[in-house]
């Protein structure tokens, strides 16, 4: 799997430091709020499990799955709810945990859903932010790294549902796409 990677953008060590920084910040901001920390499947799973271990506060965990990519490298533009939350978000403080924000469509879809359900507050924590990809307005409150406009994989992020289990974030070799 390592052989398919052209270069590493964020190493395990660098990601760990980001998880500590963001986790400590959120723990400080959400003390006594008992937030619901919502991981967006499947990409945010690795990041979420690392970042929550840096938060020494009471919190509930939940998951949502929305899809817009259909497994390729370009967004289809349409966002669908694939798996819903199990906790009622009304009057609760929500932290959405994402792997990456690109066009912003996925985030906008989830924020609209949570507002409709009367969440008290909604904040967003993302490992990666790709502001150059924005199509709709979307902002993260806690950001690990700003990424250049490149397709990245690893640490939860996939290409054709593969590479999620790489412990770092990197760029795939061009021949991987070209061979498809
Ligand atoms: P958005 O709706 O903001 O365009 O896209 C969000 C989703 O698209 C992310 O959660 C992720 O699944 C996927 N995505 C966007 N950019 C990348 C990328 O560079 N690499 C990978 N693997 N997925 C991406
Ligand atoms: Mg995602
Ligand atoms: Mg994907």
C-alpha cells in the first residue's frame, strides 16, 4: 500500500500533534456542555477516535453517514443521507467531526439537517480543509491542516474505499488513477 503513495503530506507524528491541539481546545470550549460529538462516516473515524481521547470532558458520541462522492476523485454534487444519527439533537451542542471539507456541500447538508432538528449549537472540527475547492459557503471552527488542491488519501480518507488504514495522509501516485 505504501508503494502507491507519491509523497506523505502529514505524518503520524504531525497528525498526533494536531489531535492534541484540537482536542485540548475543544475540551476547554465544551467543559460542562456535554456535547454530542458526531463522526462523519467513514472518513472521519480514525481522526475522531484519536481526537476524542485528547478531550477530558463528558460527551456523547454518534455517527452519521452522508455520501456525495461515489468513490471517485470528484464530487457528484448530490448529497444523500446514508445512515442517520441515533441521538436526538434538539437543544444539544453538536461537534461535527469531518475528515476533509472540499466543496462544502456535505457540511452544508449536515448543518441544515441539524438546524432543522433544533440543535442548540453546531460547530465543526475537520482534520483537513481545502478552501480552494469551495462551491457553497462552509466554515470549520477547528482545523487540523489547510491542504492544497490535491486529492489525498490515508488516515480515514479513501480512493475507491481503499487506503483508509494508512496511518498518515499522502498523495497517490498518478498511475493509480490512470490505471483505473
Ligand atoms: P465536500 O462535500 O466538502 O465536497 O466533500 C466532503 C467529502 O468529500 C469528504 O468527507 C471526503 O469524503 C471527500 N473528499 C473531498 N476531498 C477529498 C480528497 O482530497 N481525498 C479524499 N479521499 N476524499 C475527499
Ligand atoms: Mg467525509
Ligand atoms: Mg470517499
